[in-house]
C-alpha cells in the first residue's frame, strides 16, 4: 500500500476533467493537482519553452513526495513526456488525442490547440482542426457567452463530420455544450476514462496502489490563488 498522492498537471483547469475520471476509478487515491496558470496557455508555446518549464514543476512535485505524475495536457505530453521519462524515476501517464477510436468513423475532426496540432500525424479521413484561443475562453467565459464562443469555432469546421475528438483537456470541461451544439449524430470522443484506467494499471503494475485510508485532494496554481467550481486553489511560487 502506498498512500502518497498522484500528481496531476495541466496548464490550467482542463486537467480537472481527467482528475474527475481518476477520482471515479481510484476513489481511494489522494491527488495533488497543479495548474500552471503563470505559464498559461501552453497551446501557443513552443516545445522548447514547454521543455524548459516542466522540470520546475516536477522538482516542486517531487519535494511533495508524489508517487506518479499524470500529465493531463495533450500539449505537454507531446512536447516533453519522453524527456521527462528519461530524466525522472517517477512513472508518467500522458494524455494524447484519441485519434485511433476516431478512425472507426468515416469523417472525424480532432479539435486541438495550435501546439498539439503541430505534433499530430495526419490520418486518412481525419481533419486536424486547431482552435487558437479556445482553451483561454473556457477558463474565463461562462453561460451564453461561452456557448457562443464554442459555436463560433464549430461553425468554422469545413464540411460534415461523424465524430469529434476533444484533443485538449479544456475542451472536455465543455463536452456537454459541444455535444448539444453538434447534435446526437456526431460521436464525441475524449480520453479521460482511458487515462484513468491507464493510471490504475501503472500503479498496480508498480505496486503503488493505495488500498485503504482517507484520500486527500489538494489544488495548487502558479498564478493567483482562486476559487473555481467549488475548488480552492492555493498559490505556489514557481
């Protein structure tokens, strides 16, 4: 039994979608969520900028004795996870757009950040559609304004499509809005449940599962302290 927390990293609030899936599948596990708002958004950063930033976050987390790191961000995963696995002994679980399931549909669209789009390999029948600024809008907008913003992006997608892949964890937070806008005939594909299953498998394989005890959930941001969706984020300096 290992009662150390699982770290969950994202540039902002998007990783909360992954965190929720982990809480459902691993309710006994403690988690430490770190949002790098001081460096947000990652979607417009270069791979070099992200690679230079991540060791600062990892060093901070290691001091807090985390047992594994879930990178709840497509852009971070694609830019740095290989390097992080070489540099640190911790197990890493990444997040990547769920393109493989989308291949079962005749016409699929992958919504991504600009940075993630640069790392994706084109697949027949799959359109990679960058959405610059959408993650930022999801962080700050609400209600009718947010719905209108999301609709403006969806309206720009050329042609018809049968599946929509949410290739940024921020987009998963507004999955219900997106689903309502595109209709029931479009399959929405996102990886949060698969990431949670992989997290369980990695911990089990390394005998790191916590089988009992009271789990703790803590939330930190590198930006100003904030209260979001009933969660209190504590500021940390990085």
